[in-house]
C-alpha cells in the first residue's frame, strides 16, 4: 500500500509541475534546435518523435514534453528459460536437468502476459547556457528490480515487479560541435540510433551488451566524425563476485569504468569502433582475515556498422568481451592462484565473442525484420580454480563468477513483424534461442556440451504518446 501511495504521489507531482511550468511561460528557452541526441534514443519511435516535433512547433514556451508508450505483451516458451522479471527478459533456454528416470525437468513450456515495460519520459528544455542548448531527461518504467542481476544461475532470487523504476535521469549541454552529458543513461557500448529493434525486451541480450550507467560523457562531432569519451559507474547492471552481483567491486577499485568511441559518418551510414575498460576489486580481506589488494582488469571492444536507407536498414556488430557480466553477456572471471598462507588470490578473465545482424524494411504500414545473433566462449588465457563442491555437487565456495560460465555457444534467430496503425503498433515475433551447456575445465574451456533450444512466441501491442 505504501509503495502504491508513493507512486501516486510521484505521478501527480509530475502533473502539477507540468501545469506550473506551462502557466509560467519562461523565457530564453533553448528551443531553437532539437537536442543532438533527440532522434538517437531507441524509445523515441517515429510516432513519439512526431509528437515531440509537433509540440516544439506549437508550444515553444512549454519546457516539459511528456512522451512514452503503453505496451501489452503475451509470450510463450517451449521450455524453462534463463531470464529476468518473471522471464520477461529472455537470455537463453535453461540447461537440462534429468530426473531419476532420465526425463528433462526443464522441458516444460510456460506462458505469461505483462505490461511492465510501459514507460513515461519527461524531456525538459532549459535556458541557454552561453551558446549551449540545455535539456534534461527523466524516464521510468515498471520493471522493478531483482535482488540479483540474473536469476536461475545459482537458484531463484526475489524479484519485485510493477514498481516504478528509474531508467534515465540526465542533463545535456549541446554546442555546435560539442556536447556534455551528466547523469544516468545508456552506457556508450549501446549506440541507440544503431541498435537491435526486436519485439522482445531483451534487445539482443546476451549477444548485444546492455547497460545504463551514471556517467559523465564528452562528445565532439563534425560533418564526418564523432568522438566520445566517458567515465561511468554501475547501478543495477553489476559484475558478479564473491559477494554476488554488486557495484561494490567497481567502487572499491576507485577508478571508474572508462570508455572511448569513434564514429565515422558516411551520409546516413556509420562505422563505429569502441574500447571499454574497467578494474574490479573482488575482495579487500581474505577468508583468513588478511587485508589484501586484489584486482582484475577487463576490456570490451566492438566494431559496429549501420547502413541506413529511407525504408531499409542493415546493422551488424562484432564484440569481444572480458568479464562482460555487467552487460548481460556470457562471460566472467575466475580465481587463478591462491596463496596457501594468507588466501590472497589473483584472477583471470573468462572471454567471449559475439556477433549479430539486425535488419528491417518498411513496406507501407508493415515493417518485417530479422535478428540473428551468435556467441562463443573463448575460455581464459590462464588456468582457473574451479568452484569447491560437495559430493552432491552443491557449491561450497565460488571461485568462478559470471553469467553462463558453462555455456560454450549460443545462437538466436528472431523474425518479427510490426504493423503501424497511427499511434497503435501491433507486433509479433518468433524467437528461437539455442545454447550449449557443458563442463568448465581449469583452462576456462567448456567440454562435453549438450545443446538445448527454446522457441518463444511474442505478441505485443504498443500505444505511443
């Protein structure tokens, strides 16, 4: 009841602020030109962009624009899956678990309906700051949160759905060739204007890195190039470690997550290259009580091509990741050595490579599309210490950390169809995902694999406003 009252208070407070701002008619607002990033948020679909541009033209003195969408989704899986939010966010089919007669316990379908993806965005135009246009964004949905970054890896964890959850909260200053962002928004590993456009909310996970992060970001751009430099932290998109999924490992490292990116423009097409670095501190004290300085450095790099025409696009991305758990990728890290006296440890990355293609064509009011993704576990460059287990296979001490450390390969193909009927968009998607589970070796390699597959059918209806 308290949560419902709090949500209602927040909602009506926003409406009250909107009314107050509308009546005050503030002057000197930075509305002469749209923010550089306006068309680069995947949530800002064509119907929403049309609303914003019409509103900018008619109500130039009104500094707050509300947009968003309501989404109803129904989905069915042919087996149990590895996922988030009551499996609304699908990662992969769950592994085979055999009963005493040899039957696969997870070979059981499931289905559900959900509207938790529905969201509200407020875009706030601010006063000019010198020659810079100022605006801000606050956006939330109802996906809530989970006590862990991903359930069903080491057992189910509590999830709290239908709770108003912050997605974006940032301010942006735009000059002619420079921009500055401070706040929480997409991690630069996501390039919103060149992203996966699946019906499924997973957005290409685990083949496409996915994260929103508090950050400061500087961008330089001209007619041909865009250069991005950012420093970031973690909120709700964490790395795994001895204490589970938490931002503590990055906080204790002191050094923020660092990112650099180069975008090359060729008309409507772009080529993008990026490098991401982070340092984690898994522990500051050993199991034997000794203070230690332990750390592990990891990188992520990608190449992305975006080929855009008026009614057709083709996008493809190749990603190499070390310990990409905070991006929802099948990778991680593990203990490499253990000092027998102090229990001080060194660590090594578990690496992965992913590749995807996303394409769509607009045919009048219809937009068929196709997503294809694949991933491969590359193991570790050093030997690893495996988890300590009892005779029944229960984990007594974790020494391997990450998402899907026993998944060798994964593959997905997902055809889809959208039908644009003014501001209503019915959509459907078939999503087949296959993952090969196996046994992790001391080299971080996975052997003796067994493939499992899941077919998900999703039907959704969007109402954009």
